[in-house]
C-alpha cells in the first residue's frame, strides 16, 4: 500500500485509541457505526456527482474524502490495510470471472 494510505490509516487508528480534542475522526468514532456509514454513503454520492461533472480535481478531492471515511470504517470494524491488500491480491489472480447477471423471471 502507498505511504499516504498507510499514514492515513495509522493516524485514524491513533485517533481511535486516544481521544484528541477537536478531532473530526474522534467525533466520528464517538458517534458510532451509523454515523460512519452515513458519511461513507454521502461521500460515495459526491464522488459520483463530481465524476459526472467531469472536473478531475473535484473528483480526486471527493475520492480522497471517500477513502478517508472508508478508512475510519475499517478502523471501526477492525479491518487492516493488510486485510484489504490480501483480498485485492486474491482477486488479481482470478481471470475470466465476469459475473453472470441474474435473470429475473417476470412470470413468477
């Protein structure tokens, strides 16, 4: 993983372990899983809107916000960067795994 992602993860973990006054990350942990999930959803929508608007710098900023909130979610749920990296490695080994779309029988 990149140093930036590792540094972000380490900072988020440190905020989870030690409360720091005025920290937005600490606020998210205090509010709990529902708040963290809500923020992840909001940021995901903002990524979509920014991409649709076609301004790269806005899309990069929104992706960064989403990655931050996903990192908070990972810390909340005890998921490490190594866990995610291992899953990505497993997936990179697969070939020809185009998922078949579910066919809906409208007669049932």
